[in-house]
C-alpha cells in the first residue's frame, strides 16, 4: 500500500507536475542538482508549503488533516537546523513530542539512544559539534514517531562514519524489526549518489522541478541520465560493494 | 523541567519588595498595621498612608513591571532574538502619542484621570493594527521593519505635538509623563492595568508551545503542527495590549522588557515557554524595587522611573550586545 501519493504536484516554478507514490517500508532517495526542487518537494510533503495538485496521505488528501494530526504522521528534518536558544539536548528532543502534547520520557530516551546522543542529554545544544547537533535534530524527529520521515540533506557536516550510520538508522526506521509497529517510510534528499545507491530502495531523480527518472538505483543511475541532468561523464559500478559512482574528467 | 526553586524564590522576593515599597516614604508608619486597618475599613493615619497613597503606587509598579516583563519574554521568543524589546512593535510610541493627544486636545474629558490611559491603549492598539497591516504575514523580520516604521511615524507626530505645544506647562507635563513614573497613580489605573495584564498575559501564555517550537525556526514549528501565522498574530496582539496599557499608564519605562527575560532565562533552562511567568514576576520585582529606590533618594525634584531604568539598563544592554557579538565571531 502507498503511504503517500503525489499527483500532479506543482509549486510555482519550483515543481512541475510531480507524480509518485511512496510505499510502506520504503526508503526513497531524492537526488538531483542544486535547485532541482528536492527541498520544495519535502516541504510540500510536510504540509508547510502551499501547492497545486494533490498529496494523499494514508489515502486521504493532506489538506483534510488538521495541522496537529498531520504533524503526528509526517516528521520533517529540515536542512541547516539551528536553535535560537541554548536549550538542553533533552529539551530539543522533547520538541518532537509537541504534536503529541506530552514529553514522554521513554520515547525521548529511546530516540536519544537510537542516534547515540544519550550521553549528552543534559548538555546545552550549542556546546556540541555540528555533526553531534545533526544527530540531536534527527532524534527530535524520531521522538515523534512519524509514519513518514522526511530528511533534507541529512549528511551535510557528518563524517564518513556517521554518514553511513545516519543512513542505516533511517533505513532501519523505514523497516523496524518489530512487527507490532505501524508501517513507516522515509524520504531522504541526498547529494552523494553512491550512498543513495547503497541505502535507498528507489531513487527519484529531479531536474528543474520535474521527475527525470524514478525507479530502482540501477534504473535511475545510468550514464545517460547523469549526463543529461548533471552534465558530467561518470563511471558507474552498482554491483561493487559499496556501489561506485565517480565523475570522469 | 525548570529549577523547582525559581517560582517560589520569585514569589518570596516579590513579597519582600512589596513590603519594602510600602515602608518607603516620608512619614513613619507601620506597614502591617496600616494595611490591616485599611483592609478593615478604619480611617486611621496609617491606613490612609499605606492604603490610599503607597499601595496604589506599589500595585501600579508591580502590574506595569509584570506587563513589560512578560511581553518582552514573548516578543524575544517570537522573534527568536534576545535583543528584541516591546518597544519594537510600535506599541510604546503609539501609546505615548495617544496619551499626548489627551494633554493637547483634552479628549475624553469625562474619564478624568484615566483619560490618558484609555487614549494610550487606543493609540497602542491603532499602532499595532497598522504595524500588522504593514507587516502582512507577522514574520519576524517584517514585524521588526514594520514596527520601526510605525514607531518612527508616531515618534515624529509626538515631536510635532511638542513643537506646537500650546503652552510651556502642557509641554512640561507631557515630557515628564513621557519620562515614565508610577507616582500619583490611583485605583482607577489599577482597574485598567489588571484586566489588560490578564487578557494580554493569557493570550501570550496560550501560545507558549508555539514559542518553544519556534526555537528551531519557522519550518520546524510549522512541521510540528503549529499555525505560525495565527500564533504570531495572537502573540503580537497580547504584547500590544500589555505594552500599550503599561506605557499609557506609567509612560515609557525602558529596558525592563529587554533585560528581565535575560535575567530569568538561565534559571528556566533557556526555554522560551518557561520564561514567561517568571519574567512577569521578575519584571514586577524590578520595577517595584526601582521605584522604592527612587523614593529613598533625598527630597528634591523626583528622579523619574523611566530615567532610572534606562540608566541602569543601558550598561546591561551594551553588555548583551557585546556577548552576542562574541557569539557570532
């Protein structure tokens, strides 16, 4: 079943008739050059940007949900998060529970453990490094346990180890081990195509606000597609472990 | 969780500053005895001095301080800017202009002593409505710009009123009023301040969750299910009611709304939703103590409350700017 279905989604000049569906348990990667519409699409999905066309969430139009219901179902990890105040890590994560109107300590500590920030729960956020902060922002979204998690370029400012651990975490979030939980899915926008090939079930290649290609990594990451969208010549070996996509001169 | 001792300590300080304020004055009277006699309706000297002279002044100082403190905390949270001041919204200047027109044109004669307050509230409300209309979306940068524009216009009109003052006494009265004071205020002022504090405070407190959500920016707040547009309008309206009434009754008492949230914030774990009530209490304490300080000065021309808070507040403000600058270097 599709958790989210986009039909003819348009947003002034940034998105042009985008249609796609997001399946249960799926991790969908949004790729494309700067300005191709990745962030706009995530914002429309999160319901914080007005759009033309339709977005169906759990079989109902997103506009039928009230703001709080929508926020419980769809969580957004935006790009370049910053806290205006020197809040503690615990308080930041508890922000994720605002839509639920509780500060459930169990869910907060679970989210902190999942992202490995539980050591710093009482530290002020501005004392942590950029990469550590990013994990706190993610823990904030995880604490809300959304059905659909949208992450906008979550790998910026992470080192190599945490890049792959961040994506495994999102991967794991889309397919939790426990069968009792409601099905979930993840949409993540990425610039690193090898990482996208390695962790995502399907990829959506955006170009100038339009879907250029949609499908499995092998279908989307072809020399022709990358040449057409990025104007670069590439060498692609998706069978290697990890997959290799390198730019040739 | 905020430090559990914060609210009780503030309440204790508040009681102490009320007692201090009631005991300050030229004649020696017993505070508790006078208060008791006033409450039980006896017409003794102590009862008149405490109940009819010092109590209204103390209460006005408390209410004005509370209004300024909580509105400062709300605006700083909304604009995510620790240097935001209630005056930013144009409400202070609007209130001042409204009250000034009472001195000049003698409007609302039937209201007597409460006329400047009512006119000031109208002026603040009008300025805020113009500001919201100009800002359109109640977005933080637009609120600051529109507030600046409205403050400048009303400031210019106020200067014009001074320019064409009918006589030097009217001008003197207006200038003194603008300097800010809680002297010679009566219970009729309290009956205006009290509901304003209740309504404005409730509007602000009803949006406390939005203030917390806004800590991580408008996108995060919207994605957490808040209607940021509606919520910020409610916050601005609440702040306008608070600031407008406070200014129209006590004149311009600067820096209280700016400084008080800073003093409280470290004790409330920097949470914008948890500084609101403590800021109201701390604002009340601060203005009450400042007014007691003024009354303890040697007799002569009275130092105006607004002048004192500005003189004390400016060094703190400069220090805040310095600290902010270092944070971004």
